[in-house]
C-alpha cells in the first residue's frame, strides 16, 4: 500500500528513511542506500514511472543513455541486495520500528506499512486487541471524514486522464528502446513518443521524452539537425507550458541549446533559469558540464561542490568532479573524485577514461591501460568514447596494431549506427602521433558542429595541439573563446 493508505505522511516516511540510512546495516552500504533513497523520493512524488530498471540504471548508477538492463543487471543485483538489507535491518536496528518499507520482488515500487505496537506490560491481550481495534477504527473514520475526498482528488490528479495509464506504458517501452541507442530502436522510440503526444496532449513528460529522443536520434544518425531542430524546440516548450518547473523538460532544453544548436549564450541563460527553479542533480550535472567545456572552471567548481554537498551518495555528483577537475588540469583532485565515483559505481566507464587519460599525460602508460581495462571483458566494451580512449592509449604505448584495431571498430560502428563522430578518430590518431590526421578529423567534426568536437577541444589530451592554427580555427568556428585565444 502507499503511505496515505498506511496512515503515514510523507514526513513520517522521510524520517523513517533517515533512520534506516543512519543504521549500522546501511551505513556502509552506499549503493543500496542510493537506490533506496531514489525509490522513496520518486514514490513520495507519485512519480512511479521513474521506478524502472532503465531509469534507475541511468539516474542512480550513472549508466549511459544506451543502458540496456538485459545486458547489464546492476539494478536487479542491487535491488536484491537492498531487499536483503531491509530484512536484516528490521531484524536488528529496526526491530521495534512502527513503520515498514518493503520492495516487492519483480518491481521497484515500495510498499509502506505500519506495524502494530506490542501490548503494554500487564495489559490483558484481549483488552489490548480491543483497544487497538477501536483506535484503528477511529483513525479510519477520521481519515474518511476529513481527508478521503481530498486524497481521492489528488490521486486522480496524479493519474491524469483515462489514457494516462496507456501513455505511461508506452513511455516506458519507448525509454527501453531509446536506451538501446541503435538507429532502429531510436526510430521506434520516436514513433511511440509521437503517438503519446497525440493521444495524451496534456502530459508534459510525453513531450519532453519526445524531445530527448529527437536529440538522441541526431547522434544515432536517424535525423539531421535540420530535420528535427524545430521539433525539439516546439516539444520542449510545450512540455514547459504544461508543467513550468518540469526537470525533464529543462534538461531537454539545455541539451538542445548545448548539443544541437551549440548556442552558448542560450545554454547559459537556460541553465540560469533552470537552476533558479529547481535544485535537481540532473540540471546541476548538465550545466556544470557545459561550463566545464567553456572553461568557466570557477562556476563549474561551485556547481559540482553543491551537487556533492546535497547528493554525496550519488555517483553522478562525483562524476562531475572527476571530469571537471580533469578539464581544469587539477589531476590529483580529479583522481580522488574518480576513485570515489568508482567506489559508488565500480562499473563506471567515464571514470576509467578520465583516470587513463591522466596517467597517459603523466607518462604512466601501463597504469593508463590498466585503469581503462580493469574488470572489463577482454575486448572491452562497444562504446565510442571507450574505443577512442583505448586507441589513444594504445597508440601512445606504441601498440599500433591495437590502435588500428580501434579505428576498425569505429568504422564498424559507423556502418551499424550510421554515424561516428570524426572527433573520436582524432583521439586515436593523436595517440599514434599523427597530429595532421588528428587535426583533419577535428576540422571535419567542427564543420559539422559536432558536440564531440567541443569535448576534444577542451580535453587536456589535445593540449599539444592548442598552439596550432588549425586547432585555433576549429575552436573559433565553434565559439570556444577561451581556446581560440591563446
């Protein structure tokens, strides 16, 4: 049952959650604590649509947007561990707690219940039972007379119109397809989202979901920017008109200006507006990442420190610090943050790439290779950023055969995914010492106004190219003023 049906207020549940997280059972179980906090937070908001493997993998365990729960079982594994820890807690520290939280198997929506208190010393069992029964009956009557109608009305408001249930089901299916991140799956996800907006035109999440999928469709090679740029802006604005403070819509708008338009003033203004309305980790992450790419390291530093202060057990907070300390050339602080990120999320690829990059810059190429490949399959993983990083490290280490193999893997991805950013090839050629070829690929990415080119320009690995006129022209073409002026 939900909290209201169990006679529990959101404050009751939040206080109980704090007690659980502070217990000896959960104190050192950071991954399960993060999962429980996320589940309770979205449950109390009535946002049960976020309590799915795909969403949890991305939001809690910092999996990439193409996260496939069928291949990566981290959510199911951690949920199983969480259920075990909750049982352990209620058998030890929480043995006398009046509130119980359970996560039924097969899902992630929590069930709240209230445990009956033990009989008072010296009280006859029958008398105790009658008193509890009368008290419960009185409580129920009071709830019905005072709050039943308002609760019914609010629950109906959360449910939305009759078609909302189908919309949510279609949305969840679209998210699963979106996460696979192939041209075919993204195309199918777009079709589902478009149908949702036609059938349920008052649901903000349907429009923001469509906007996010259009943006991913550009990167997957399904659309050109010209085909969907106007649609992204229209659907995002519709989402915000329906729900002015919608985090999902604001993150889509930030992605639109940052990754599609490469419009830095509009991105700056959107971040300022979004952060004034919502203290949300996703907004902080998108905006701090943007300022990091622009070289605004003081602003970026303030944002990720706020994220760590407010969300210290979320790996995304530490990912921000890991990546953004690195771009600011603060390598020691970056390695410390990356280690914390890996502690919270041992499977993180982004932390591996940053650590490998730092070791490469320091000349520790064996450590770089180990950092990049530790606890991964022998052939690595099928992600463009990892393939490019492995190609770079291999090239620097003199293993030209492996570097060329990474170029071949990028070529293969270009066939199956229709598009691979030329900037990823630039990394491999840079590692091989072929600066002219690296600059050629950078220029191709810059001409296409590719957001990966912006990341390449801001990456310390490319610092050896920054005095080159071709590098400077690419930075100027993309409007990266702090890199286009030496």
